[in-house]
């Protein structure tokens, strides 16, 4: 293709998404537990986002927001039990409307088939081939327009194989958009043979907050069932607990087992991203492709003694996010402003020269990184809402809040959550406030500290304005801003 033709053609979009990959498990983000050379190469050739957050730290809601550019209360996907009405507009459907070939392979997790007359299968794709629900690591089942089948092999490899097969079927003159959405490194963290045993020789460092006693946190934090020490199962650990360990040594042993498998799954994702980048290079499409790598949310890697996500705490809501596009994005840059998964869809559309659908709520950050027009002012805070109100598995109560450059304010409304052993007693609503400038690890809740009273009142007012801006409503039990 001539330089003139390449300059006039819309860029390809390759969006690789993993599941539960914490930013602090990428060496591009300074990981002390692993190295990710292929992912680091994307950061080196493009931009690393340091403050891109999930607006709801759960797989299905985050994926819906990435696709639609809307919050969960708008797109309808607020929990793991709500599915995407797939006919609503997405950045993929808009790209297809202007001539892109579009594909999706891997984890969908937004429902299958039809219920109540509504289709939940992927829409807007010329080709889609997705795992059933969460999917299996080994010999995974896939469903496509042709039906259900089993693919022999390891899920991360198979997803990449299918993605490369589809890319090989395209013509060089067609712009394309391909979503390669992995299940790894989601629980139960089953690595393949090639990466098993990569991390057992020396102890994996524990995070600074591994022994956090949660003493200043809400009751919801104390009742959560995501403790490395207490809540990892035999399926997670894959071998019996050694006998005779002290409680401290038992906690450390479980952490090591958990992290060995988790990091081995990450290593497979990294290697397979390398395969995709190699294909782009071999086919002369590296400079013509907006390459995106991200995770649908963050994850606790022993931070505060936990695994999983859900809470509006830094390790849970921060998404690793890397973007390269050699034609427009300067190499080796860092974006430090507050952005969210709701902003991704309008950004990818602007990269392709399109305006976002009027329904989309996000702000395009393409001008921030490509510099092709004056940018709108960045967000002055992140509005977050976790809707799941989980009183069955992880026991994380629903909450919402505002995360600014310095502070994190959280309101746990605890509606209907009972105190264990007390049939008539309910948890009261609770506030948490963290000053990230002096407490970046979020171990000291200062919501009731008198020296932060004016800060909290201001943040409550800003939280209320943020809810109005995104057309969400506060819980009816929340007192008016600044009234306490």
C-alpha cells in the first residue's frame, strides 16, 4: 500500500482485553512480581494510562461499558446477572456501518441467545466466536453463529489462533476491528503446561498491605469473603495444604500458590499478545493499527489480604491500559489524567475519524494522546457504582463514590444486609474517605475525622453533581450532601 493510501485509510483497531489482570502485574507499571515483555513493548511504542478506572469493577458491567460508552444504569448491565441487550449501539457497530470488517473472539460474558424477545448474542460483528459464559481454560467450548463446539487446546492459545485465522481471511484494502477478549487470568487460574512452574523457585514478594487489619474500614469490608487466608479453595490452590504450618505461614503458602498460577496465566497472555503483534509486523500493518491492551478491571493480589475485586479501592478499579498507533501516538508516553472505561468507545471512534453515538456518555481521550485537536477538559473525578449487593458469595455490599486526583469517597448503603447471627439487625449505611496524598495504600479511613469534615462535605456535593451528570440516582437512605 502506498504512503498516500495508508494516510487516507482509517486505522485498524486491535483491542486485546484480559480478565482480572491487575496493573501491578505488568512490568510496564513497575511490577515487582513478574515481567511482561510483549505488553511492555506496546507501552514503549505508545502510551501507558496510569489512571484509567473501571466504573464498576465486575467483568460483565465493565465489558458493556467498554462497548457502549455508557454507564451500567444506562446500558442495563449492572451485575453478573444482567445481560446486554446486544442491539444497542457500540463503537463496533459504528465502525461496521462505515465499512470496517468486525470480529470478536474469546470471552463475551454478556449473555447468549434470546430471552423475552431480546437477543444477547454479539451484534455488529461480521464474525464472532465466543466462550460459553466464563469459559474453560482447557479444551474450551465456543459458540458462534454456526452453533456450539469444543476447541482442543488452551484457551489463551486457542483464542489467539482463531483471531489470527480471521485476520488471515481479510483483504489488505479493508479496515478492520478485532476484539480479542481473553478469559485469563480469571479464577481458578489454570496455567498451561508451558508456563506452569515458572514462579516457584523464590518467594513472590507480598504487598505492603498484605497484613492490613482493616481496622478503620466499614463493616462491608470486614464481612467480605475474599481473604487469601480464609477464602481460597482447594480448587484454587490445586494441592493440599501442608501440615503443621502456623497461621502466618499458612497465609504465605496460600499466597504463593495463588500467585504462581495467576502469574503463569498472565505470562501466557503476554506471549499471545506477542503473537498478534508479530502478525501485524509480518503483514505490514503495525503502523496502520490502533493496538489496545487492557483488562476489564483491576484485581487484589494479596493487597489488604484479599483476592478478587468489586470494592472501590485502587487495586480493584485501576485498569492497565496501553495504546499504540505509530502514525499518531508518540512512543513512550504516559497519561496521568483520570479516565474511565466509559471513555474508551468514543476514543476509538475518534481514532477512526467518527463522532460517538449521541447516547454515549464518555469523553474521548484521543486528543490527549494524538494531539490532533484541542481536548475537552479532563474529568475532575471518577464516578463509580458497584450494584451487585452480593450477600451470597463474596459478600461485598453495593456502594458508590467519587475518586478525585487526591481523594476517594465511598458510600456503602448496606440496604438489607444483615449482621451475621442477628436476625433483626442490619448494617447501617457507612462512609469511607481516603486521602491518597498521605495514604496511597488506603489503610486509614478518615471519613469521621473532624480535620477532614470540610473535605468530606465538598466531596459529597461533588458526588451528587456527578450522579446528576451521568443520570444516576443516589440511594434514598443517603443523607443530603454535607448534612452530617
